[in-house]
């Protein structure tokens, strides 16, 4: 009888994946990033093990949105004090901090546990097409 074997954390081989966000739809790109970070694209996916890859997203400020989301969608922050609620539109967030926009969207698609917090640390987002991970990305896996 053949049983399905679970992979252990030390057996996982991580790759570095570079995704170019230029002229891609934001939601479609975010689901792809979450799948890669979680490791669901691998044949040995195990839910309780972090078996995903490192993901580098470049050109984060040049992503596309459908509909009227740029003007209508708002992000709220609250410090905990009375009357301290602040809001920013999606357009403002995209111009000032597109990195934060990606982290917020991907975080919602990952588990809300220690495992999810470990997965989000493997996401690297950059506003332009330059990134400091060329050594990791160009490395060939043997």
C-alpha cells in the first residue's frame, strides 16, 4: 500500500521567482503571488509546512486596475485613539507606496497564523525594475 508522504521543512528547496507587474491586472497577479508563496504549485504541497518560493515583484507602480477602483476603493488606518481614522484612495496608495498595497493584498490571501507570517516575509516588492536579488535569481538549481 502506498501512502502519501508529507514533506518536512528541511527538505524544501526554495526557488526565486521574479514577476513583472507592468500592465498586469492587480488581482490576477496577487493570486499568482499568493500561490507561489504558499507552495500550492508544487506536487509535494503540505498545508502545515512552508514549502513556497521567494517571490520578487518588480514594476509594482505600473500595475493595472479594472473598473473605477482607482477612485472608489479606499484603505483605512486607525491608530487606536478616538478620531484617528485616516483613509487613502487606491490611486494615492499606488503613487506613494505600491509596496504596501501588494503586502496588504497578499496578506489577506495567506493563513492568519505564524505560518502565514513566515510566508509573507518571502515576498519582495519593488516600485521600479531594479532589485538587489540578482544573485539569488540568477543562481541555477542543481
